[in-house]
C-alpha cells in the first residue's frame, strides 16, 4: 500500500536586534543544536500565529510577525538507532520576520530549550555545523538580502479555525 507523503509544516522567526539574531540552543535527537525560534504548526492556527506562539514558548518573548521571508522545503534522513527506526523527514518552513515584544521573565521555556542567545551573522556562519537545519542560514541570507513579503501572501481559510464537516 502506498502511503501519502506528508511534510511537516514548521514556522520560524528571524529576529534581529542591533546586528544580532535571536537564536535558541536546544536538545534534539542529534544532540545540542542552534535554531531560530521555530516549531511545528498546530491545528487551528495560521502560520503567523504559530510563529508567534513558538517564539513565546522558546524565548519567553512575545513576537509579532510583520513580513514573510519565504517558504523553504528541506529533507533529511535520520539513521536508525537503538531507540527508533530510520526516518525520512521533509519540512516545509514558513519563516517570518517581525517585532520582538515584551520579555516574560516568569515564563518557563519549552523543555528542550537550553538557552537563548544573540549571534551575529558571522557567528552564525561559523557555527553552521551546530545548526539544527541548513534552513537557519537560508533564512538568514534572505533576511540580510532584504526579502520581505506581505503576510497576506499566506491565506488562512476560516476552515482552519472551524473545520468543515463533510
């Protein structure tokens, strides 16, 4: 039986302040890695809403997306281990830039997040072997190139919030 291909939809925030970018250091199946504040899109939310939620959960900062940087498709294979079978994973990433808001000092970060840090583009390029995904540098390059698309480019139909019954 053929199985339908289902890429994982993820969202990511590229946040710059004073020439540095907000990153998270997180535990992953491949060890400690650097990533943009990012995660999987949840049911019942638009990509921009998911990005704001993930940024809050991973950095304790509110975030308001103001532009779409791009859509990114990446695939990787994780070899089998004693704990799990081999995986062939494809991610479709919606990356946003926007405004960093209030820091909520009393908010706990997601359990896999070790810390947040601010890195320069040169520091990010030099740490490429520690990135969770090659999309970290792709998003950085697009941000630095000035790519910005209107949020309205991503249309979220009302059925996302109120599923249609067949």
